[in-house]
C-alpha cells in the first residue's frame, strides 16, 4: 500500500482524537495544550508518565495498549527519549506498524537517529500512513506554555494539514525538508548549542581555577565575541549557582552528541570536534550526580585532577 494522500489545503479537524505516547516532562505540556486548543486526547498509560489527573479531568482517554490507541486515534504524537524507545513502540504484533489504520499520521517529537527515522517513515508509508519527524527545542516550561520550537521533516502537504495542531503546542514551527530532515537539523542544532555550552563551561571552570572573578568573566565575554545565548543561559549558574535556566541533563547531552556522531558516521562527515565534545560531556557525566544539568559542568570541571 502506498503513502496516504492528504489535501494540502485542508486542516486537521478537531473531531479527530489525538493520541500521545510519552507523557513525560515535555509530553505532558504537549498534552495540556492539545486539549486546551480543542482536540480530544488519548494517551498511552506508562509508569514513566507524569501525573495525568489533570488530563483525565479535562476529558482525556487513557489507553492500556498501542492497539487501543490506534483504534481511537488516526493522529499519534510520539514524545519519548530516543531511537531505541521509538523503535520499540513500532515493533511487533502489539506495536504501531502492525496496528495503524491506513490513514494514520504519526508525528515524532522525539530526538532520534535520522537513518532510523527514514526507515520507519517508509514502513509507515508502506502501511498507508505517513510520518513526520518534528523534534523539539526549548524546555518543559515552554512545553507547558505551548511555546515549543518544532523542526519538521516529511511530506509537505501533511505538514500543512497538521500545522494548526502543531501550533497548539509550538510557537515557532520550521519545515526542514523531506523525511529525516527534522531529526538531522535537530542534531545539528544540538551539536552547535551543546558545543557552545561545553566550551563556555570549560572556560568558566578554568576561570574559577585561575582566580578570575565570575562577574568579570561574564562581563568581559558579554561585551565581546563571547556574547551569546549560551552565555546568557549559563550566566545564572556561573554567578549564583542557579541551574534552573537550563534544565537539560548532562546525560541527555551525551545521548544527543552520540546521535550526532552516529549521523556523521552515516554521512561520512568530519567529526573530530564532536568526538572531543562527547569526551567532555562523558567526563562530566562520570563525575556528576544522576540527573545533573549541563550548567553544572562548570563545577564538575573545576575539580582539580589528583
């Protein structure tokens, strides 16, 4: 069966129940805003979900299996950790591929390996559905506010068809190109942004070890070539130890840079900078508490080696 055909001039009706797999910190915000903007919601029950009493109170349907969700929904959003989890959701007799209806639209908001995404999208197309990769940037705070950034890859007509739904939980929505382009661009984005943060973290650690006052460090960088979003997001931690402005874990940074390295391998691209970057984050991870946030690399890397 070929890929479904969608009228690019049409808009996804609010009579469609939207399914969500992955009601974590980010997914819970997506769910709230999908409901807020008038779409009926169903979600997959999972021990890793955030509390869902508010979703149920607003009328959401809890599903005990993927099969139950596909019976209720022909639009399903995925918001899980990464490629292994996504592939597990699709796999087997109880997975998405075996149970989706021919008109199903799958929107993957996770961060994943583009090679896997492209392969899964083709399998979904063979089953008569379609899949968009729509990874997010920003944090759980913006997710709750409906102000995520989305980078979308896949069929342009399907993207146009669901754009009103995407706008329910995203402030900035960018179309990146064909299937896999969203996940490619997300990895490029995170490589660059995490690279800036690691360089700044190492520099701040060196400044601390060298006796440079943090106020002087941030002021001089901010007045010159060091001025950046990375500096603004790291400054509260450098000055006051406040990590709340950048709630992204070192573990997730390691995962995302690892995905970038895999993508670079698949493309035959130069990756020497990424190899150094992942080494920095892996060192920080090995010497940090579970769940430590990226700003904490300043403290971790400030510890003199013995």
